[in-house]
């Protein structure tokens, strides 16, 4: 399968870039992130529960609480965030979702394999620090 980025993974990546840009500051609330992106705070809270469970963010309680990254932005890759929310990136590149094609050669040639490898390399090699600097 070619990479499918769910709304949760998309939101999670953007939210952690938001945190990375504010790294070292006070914890950030889900309400402020939701307001910045114009998204549902309830949905974002569910995303943060999964990110917390995966060890990518930590919750800070209290009147000035919120969330902070659990590691430096340069130590968290986009792939980690994606996989925390959407699961491991698959290896099947067939649009028909077949483990082996009945044809001798894929009608799209090596296109799907190449795209998959480029996306995987990008997500693996890109950290929050890289993206937050843009």
C-alpha cells in the first residue's frame, strides 16, 4: 500500500511541530494548539493520549499545565509520530493490495516501490527540529 496519512497522523505531526517550535517554553495546552490550527480540541486530545502512550509527549499537570515533547525535537522523527498514530508503514506496494501480482511485471513499473521508498526515507530522516525550522 502506498502511504495513507490519516487525519489523526496529520494532526499529530502538525501538533508536535507546534510543540517543537516552542520547545523549552511552558507546556502547551491542546486548546491553544486546536485554536492555532482550527481543529477539534476533543479530537486533538485523543491524538495526544496516543502520542503520550507512545512516549513522544509528556503531560504536565496543574494550572500552567499542558504538553511538552518527551525528547529534544532533533530526536523525534516524523516516522515515529506517524507510526504511533497509524501503525507500522506497510511493505505491500500493490494498488490491488495483493501480496503477489498475477502479472509478470507491475503495470506501473517501479513507480510504487520508488514512491514508497522515498516517503519512508523522508519520514525516517526528518525530525521535528528539521520541520520546525521551516
